[in-house]
C-alpha cells in the first residue's frame, strides 16, 4: 500500500461514486514501474471497482520547450503506448500542436472521473500547475510523492549542509526503505475492463496515435517550440533509462569513485535526465545495486555521525554513488519542497550573500554577455568545450559543471547576473535541467551547501574558487578539449 506520508489531498471535493473511471494524470513520474502515484491510482481503481485511465500530456508552452526536451519526453510516451497496450488500462497520450490547444482537456477528463491522482514534484512550473488544476477539478484529487527514498514530509526543516541532511537520513531513512513502490503496479491486478475515451472528448482533443511516435523527429519540427536546441546525445524513455542503469551498475559502478571526476572518461551513471523526467526511479536503482551487493535494508549501519563512508554497509564504490544519488539529490528536493524562493538569490546563506555583495563591484578580468556565453565565445578553451558539450549533447561532465558555474560568476557584472545566466543556460540546454538538482548545483557555485573558504579573493570573496588551469593540472583534459573544442 502507498504510504500515507506520500499522499496529499489537494481539494475538499468528494469521491464521485458514479464516475466512469479513476484518472491518473502523469506529470512528473513519467514511468509505468516503481511509481507510487500509479500504484495509488490502481489502489483507488480496485477499491471503487472502476477502470483506470492514464492521461499523459505534452504541452508546447512551458519554459525552454525545445526539440531536445520534447523528443526525450515523446520517446518516453512511445514507450508507454507500447507498455500499456494489452494491460488493463486506457492510456491517453496527448500532444499539443499549438499553444493552449490542450486547455480544458484535464477538466473534461476529470469531469467523468471518480478520483484524480497526480504527481507531487517540487520544482519548475509543476507545483503551480497542480495547485491551479486542483481548484478547477470537481472531484477528489490527490498528489503523490514518488521522488526519492525519503518522503518530503518526513523532514521537518530545510537542511543547509549535506552533512546535516546525511545525519538526518542516517537516523530516519531506515523505515522508509522498507516501503518501496511495486516494480509493476499493474502486475496480477484485477481491474475492470478498460473503457474507450468519450467520443466528444476524443473529437475535440485528438489523442496521439501510433504514427506520432513512429516519426518523432518530423513531429517536433512542426511544433511551435525552440528548434535551435537540437536533439540530445541520449534517447529518452524508461526502457532506455533501465538499460543505462544496468550498463552502469554492471560495468562502471565499481570504478565510480575513481573515474567520476575525470573529464575524459564516462565514469558516472548518465542517469540524471531519466531521473529528471521521472523515467527512472531511485527505488529501482537501489534495488538493482542491492542485488549486486547482496544487500538488504536490515544491513544498514547504526552509525549516525553524518560521515559518508560505512553507513550503507556496501562496497566503497556503491556507497560513493549512493551518496550522490540519495544525499545530494534529495537534499535539493528538500530545499525546493520547503522554500518557494529556492531559485532566488535571496535563498543563499547570509554569509554567501554578504561576501558576494561585498565584492559585487570588484573589477572583473573579463565580462561576457549571455549571448557570448551561450555561443561558447570566451577566451577559456576548457570552459568553451564544456559549454559546447551541453549545447550539443544536453549534458555536461560533473566536475566541469562546477568549473563552468564558477567562471560564469567571475565573468558576470554582478552575482545576480551570473545566477540568471547559469539558470538560463543550464535549463535551456541540459536534459536534466529544471530540476531541484539544477538549483542545488547552480546555487552551490554561489555558496549553498558550502562553507567559507580562504583566502578572501576579488569577486568571489570567501566563496570557493576554481580555475581552469588547476583543473587542467589535476586531470588530463586534452581528450575532452579535442572532442568538444
Ligand atoms: C552548476 C551545476 C549545475 C548542475 N545542474 C544539474 C541539473 O540541472 N540537473 C542535475 O540532475 N544535476 C545537476 N548538477 C549536479 C551534477 O552535475 C549532475 O547531477 C551529474 O553530473 C549528472 O550526471 P550523472 O547522472 O552521470 O551523475 P552520477 O554521478 O552518476 O550521479 C547519479 C545521480 O546522483 C545525483 N547527483 C549526482 N551529483 C549530484 C550533485 N552534485 N548534486 C545533486 N545531485 C547529484 C543526480 O541525480 C545523478 O543523476 C549540477 C551541478 C552543477 C555544479
């Protein structure tokens, strides 16, 4: 059963007992497996004896909509169309062809539903969209948190340091590890026979058909979205996400701690885009690693010191990976869930704001406009290469992402301008952008989750400093430069 701590009632409307179906509105957890929201909708369908309708939409008017983001999502929708075929549900994929064409569709579907279940994601436009929808929906609506291992509501405060969050996890996470989502929430479930979509709704809002998914490349070129941001280097969809995860765990996890920071190696998992679009679940990743490590939640260590090593009681490589995947990923979800200003300069710690303001008028060695940054047109070859990578591929090596941000701070007229530039470029080009991790990373550049570092320097003050020269001394960056120059 879906844990109550993950479910929030969004309105005070009753269940419509004579409704035709239970509606799952899939918005953030775009996957048919390991998904508490879908599981909750299945529970309702069984309890009320109603068929299940799964509605997944792709609109054109969201910020940074582009060929790259649309293609990744559409590849996921194609997977869903295939997966749900032959299963006891009605899958309703809707692709908006022009702005606001899809307005009213959710209300129309909800108007015939007994209950509506949707996803609870704490970032980007989604919280506002769900809140606004709940006011218009005339039937009980719930949102479900299937984001991480720790339910948001299990933490009562914002954590300003990863160390404190890790210590909190070490105290509180264990019982939640025993409550994982079902790998396939439809498996062996008896649900009433699926029903076709109401013809008046189907006529006004035609559903995507098989042909739309057969030639996604042609479809996206017809949509009013940003065509200058081309398709990324990896394909979307939960099936590809699972394949990427398995390849990483089988072949690269053992060397993760050593290889992750080497710019010329693909040492990390490459999972962030799948995680961002909800095409991959952290519960599934943990289950896969647990199998490889012969681990079970009962083995978790009793140490509660906040230290990284030795808590999971797994190999050092697995512990190092899980620290990124769980501690670092979920501390950002905690921030976005608790603070509406998670993307504003004002949310930085006081010491960071003070030191940045003190040095805001310092002379910059070089100043670049957003267009110059976007075009990778700076004097710094390593920075340009990193920017080229994200522009072309939709991803950037983690270590260089830190350097990339630090240089934008150094080359912007003011720290607030640096923040705007980082948000714009990261969210426009990164397949994994627009995510709580985006704001963790960008704000880390400006001092979030970090401490003051000496010596005090121009522009940075006591914010941690990084330089391309040091990076080039530390790592062999030549192959990376060759590839992305
Ligand atoms: C300026 C800047 C911007 C960033 N923007 C994003 C972003 O838009 N989206 C994004 O997912 N990550 C972002 N990060 C964090 C990190 O760079 C990426 O998560 C990582 O590079 C993704 O590659 P991977 O999936 O192979 O990571 P792996 O090393 O394989 O890690 C596995 C997962 O753990 C999480 N993770 C790893 N490192 C971090 C981290 N430092 N902080 C938070 N979570 C982490 C991610 O979910 C990642 O997919 C940013 C970091 C910086 C410094």
